């Protein structure tokens, strides 16, 4: 029975290549995800056609990574990467093969892939190629290197992060020899850029098993950024109660690490990992909010002084430290944010101009009056009307 059910545009590419006399397959993560009944995010296609041959078959192509065998086929529906069967030469930088050799054997192409579960292919007719028993490992929930793990990790140290990332995303265990090789090769991590490490770590934080980030820390894969003590920080599993939003999860991750002294500042970690400026700024502001208010007035006061994103992050932090496991602070904050109730000057029923028109003196006092009115409205939402606020103000002037 056919495992993958590629959309029509993928089938079109596969069929075109076959009709021109080349082999072509769905490979890698697409086959794995289809076997596991997970949605296939991106379709990995492999072919015996060389990049220039692929380019000559389709009307619009981009030679994206010609040297490494990747051509992007541009179709009206979307762009699809097609990769020529290849073997990899020497790895001298621990990340990129110095050269790749285009080959005609599918099996050889599958043998350069990282894990057995990622080393399967299926033809358009539904013929499955699984030379390393990936299906069996999927059944047993195992991440296992194709070939000797020490060699595979010394060729490309990123694979160590990928092993843990797949274990987090798929809920699989890492096979003993593969795991031992990860412990034995942590010294190779220096070869991997911080951005690539961040991408893998973020996928772990966003997964259903964010506590795998703790395993990365314990093993020492993140020692460039986070102190390695041979222990995992406690409580990382709570991150999975949060919505799958990177910023919330990064912020709560930092809070957990700070509390247990795994990092001394969030700036060092987030900057070291080259997170974008908005995430950095928002997380830093959220992390200084010591106690998240329980009542709506307190939350609105916080919202009057901070961006909603900052307040949501602070709520997320409060929720991962709560014993109940509920995300009540975040829920409360979100209810207020979407309620339309006034918590900032922009939503206040009067403007500075209104006040000036009724004779309020300009200058610093004007700002102070507006702030006072905002404070009043936060506590008394029903009063957020122009007339009510103006008469309130007049009354306070008359006093
Ligand atoms: P996902 O798309 O969910 O991240 P994936 O397995 O599809 O997972 P990709 O990075 O899209 O991962 O790579 C596609 C395929 O290329 C993998 O399934 C694997 O066969 C191979 N591959 C990717 N990165 C490596 C690597 N570092 N070493 C060896 N093979 C790799
Ligand atoms: Mg993929």
C-alpha cells in the first residue's frame, strides 16, 4: 500500500522525471511523517537526474544549491526542491562535506542520511525503500544513526542536535549507541553556528516535549550558552502547557534557567543565540516583572505601562512557576487584551485636546490628568465615556 500521498504538483514533478528516464522518489522526512500519519510539512524529493538535467526538464527552475545537487522547481502552486542522489566526500569542517559526488544509486543516497527513520524513499508507484529498517525503528520509537554514530557525528555535529530534536518532536528514544556517541562528541559542537543551534533548540522548546532541552543542557550540547552541571533544570515540561509561540516559550525557558542559576542573564543567552531584537527586548522587559497580578485591575495597570506582548510573556512565566499547571495568568491577560476594555491612553474616552478645549492648562499637568483619568477608568471601566470623564475632571478641579 502506498504510504505517501503527495499533492498533485509533487506527483507532477516525480512523473516528469520518470518519463524523462530518471529515477525519482519522495524521501527523508516526508516519508517518515507519512508513515507516522503526521502532516507532511515539506516534500523532500530525490532523483538520479543531475541538477542541469532537472533544470532542462522544467520550464522554471533555480539552481539554488547546484554544487550540493539542489534545484528549486518553480511551479504555479509553489516551489519545490529536488535533490540529486549524492554521496558526500570528506567533511573537514564538521558541518559541510567538502564536495559531493552525484551518484546513480538511491541506496547510496539513503546511506548518507542522518537517521534510519529519515533514510527511506517511496516511488510514485508506491514502492518503498527502507534499507536501514526505518519502519521498524518508527514502530519502536527509536532514533538511530545510519552507520556508525561516532563517524556520523564527527562528519556533521549538527546531527547530535537533530537527534534530540526528533526525539522531542516525535516522542522517540535515542538508541543507546547513538546516545553514547552524542555524549562522546560534545567537543565538536564548536563547529556549529549559534543560529543553527538556536533553530534546533527552538524546535525542541516548541515541541510536546520541551524538557528535551534539559537533556541538551545536561549532555553539554549547549555549554556555549548555558552552564553544564551534568543536570537538567527542573520544570521544563511545564513549557508545553503554553501556546506554541516561540517568544512565550523562550521567555519562560529563560525564567526557569535564571531561577536555577543555569544562566546569569537572559541577555547573554538570547543574544548569544542571535534571537531577533523584538524577542530579546520583549523577554527582557517581561523578566523584570516580578509578580504577575491576580486581578484584572493589576493586569490592566501592567498593560498601561507595557506592550501586550510583554504582559503575555510575563503571564507565561508566572504560569510555568505555578503549581496548578494551569495557564490562568495568560488566560486572564488574554481575556483583558481582547475585551476591548480601556487600559491605555489610546482607548481613553477623552483626549488631551478635549481637556484643553474645556480650559485645562497645557503642559505637564495635562499628561498627569490624563494618567489619573486612565487610572480611574482602569478601576471603573463603566466610566470610560467622554462626558463622564469630563465631568469627573471638572469635579476634581472644582474641589
Ligand atoms: P523536518 O523537515 O521536520 O525538520 P526532515 O527530516 O525533513 O525534518 P530536513 O532538514 O528537511 O529534515 O531534511 C530532509 C532530509 O535530509 C532528512 O530527512 C534527512 O534524510 C536528510 N538530512 C537533513 N539534514 C541532514 C544532516 N545534517 N545529515 C544527514 N542527513 C540530513
Ligand atoms: Mg523536511
